[in-house]
C-alpha cells in the first residue's frame, strides 16, 4: 500500500511539473487576468542566477516581499484569487507587493553562463537560496522603492531560507520591519508525514544514486504524465480524492480547507521545480534533528567547515521581529519543532497559532479560510510595524 501511494504521489508531482512548462498561465498572467497591475523584474545573484520578481504596485511606499515554499513559485500568493490571496489582500491595503522566485523554479531557470540542462546549474540547496537569492532580491526591492526596510512573509522553505539569511548575514535584520513565518521550517526532528519519514533515512543513498545517474533536478516528467495528472485531479475524475489524499499524506489531513475544484489550477504552477539537494538538505535535518548547513560527509566537512559535522545556523543572531504562524495539524512543521525554533530565536520571535485544530501545511497558501484565520492577522501586524 505504501509503495502504491509513493508511486502515485510521484506521478502527481511529476505530471504537474511539465504542466507548468506546457500550459500554465503563470504568475504574471494570473495577476493580469485578475485585474491587477503587474510588473516583471529580474535580478542577478552574486553567483550568476537570474531570478524573476513580480510586483503589484501599491499607493503605500512600504514594500512587502513574499517568498514561496519548496517546489512552489510566486503563483502561490495569488492562486486563491482576489479577496482571498495574501498578495491581493496586501495590494488592496495599499502595500507595494513583491513576489520572489528562488533559483531553479519555473520563473528563475536562467544563469548568466550555466545551462539548466546541465548538472552544475542544480548544485545548490536552500542554503544558497537564503545566503544569495534572498539578499539579492531584497536589495533590489529596496533600491527600486527607495526604502530602507520591508515586510517579509514566507511559507515553509521561504521561512527556512530567511533563517539562513538572517543568521549568516545578520546585517539584513535591519532591513526587515516584520517577518511572518507561515509554517516555519527549521528544526524537523518531529516531522509527522509518513511519506517524508520513509524517504529521509535513505537520503545519502538517494543523493549518491541520483548523482551517478546524473539526475540533479527533482522529478523530471513528460507530457503524457502531465495530461494524466490534470485529468486525474479535475472535478469529473473518479481519482480526484486520490489526488487530495496524496497531498494530505505529505501535509496533514484537512478536508474542510481543501477546495477540490482548485486542484487543476494549483497544479498548473506547482510543483515548480527544485534541486535534488534541496530535498536532501531537508532530509538531513529530519535525521539529525538539527538546523545546520549541508552535510558533505566527514572528509568534505573537515575541508569545508573545519569540523566532522556541519555547523548549526546561529539563530541567536536574528534580531528582526519574527512572527511564527503555526498549525496544529501541520505534518511538516510540527508544533514541537516550531516551539524549539521559538526558543532558539528568543525575544525576537512570537508564537501565533492558527485557530483551527485541523490546519495543515498547505492551508497556509491554499486554505479556504486563510483570509480570516491568518491573512487578516498578518496585515494587522504589519500595520503595527510601519
């Protein structure tokens, strides 16, 4: 049974990846279709990755920067539509909204010299996203807006990469008016997802095997799988509940917050691409129970870090106002792990529970009631940190 569920989940993830490339409207067109003004910007990181940002201009001067999670893109912040998506609610409140895209996703598959079809392009984890991508995008936004600081909101990996940046490059704390961590992921020792738990112990073997096979991008796919995934998840399909349950197997069960009719629209843009190393890095955290840099193996750790084990991220260096928004039923960002993160961050952080005991990992971006259970509170908190 577990093998069949694993295979079906891979089918769904793989099928939707090609769907992004083939027929997705993409962030820019979604925003335009929804009646909002949108600008596309590009920024080059210090190591040559070309990242796309989408801007929804507002009448306020204060910028808000939104960063997506693993396998996702900027489309997550607009997929629920006007009056419901966080990006639109912020724009309606007058904020200057900027949507980031990490290296390797469908909006940021460019480099000044490297080809994304080559393995070298994918030699990164979320460490580089935090260390290099976020600073490049934040600096660009501040330069374009003429502001000294901005509000930040991230989901899942969008929080992980922030904690990397703010701990290793602490000068960026002064550029953050408030940071809203939706389903914060740093410590993962108490992760509850059986799907991810089954994968994590074999991280080293998977990394070696993928490397030997030359597979560095996660889940390559084909058009046949794309069409199959789309048809499997639409309202008329008898397999729609299987699609939903495959997602629940990863994120936690919450049927009430899941709009099944939206599944094909979500799968147009998600998964949006990631490197194998991003998954391996998360798996290492599950196995160790620590939040630390990429484990290169004993010999390379000694060469790179000067120690047998990789160093932990110095979370005590984070001084920006951090709000940890968590869900009781989040199988990826467990309450226990979020509590440990809160302890490590100290006085700079506040714990904020979403008032729904079934709230899971995906509800933070796709939940039917995200506006009144979460987003309204975020906008209110931003207003208190102007």
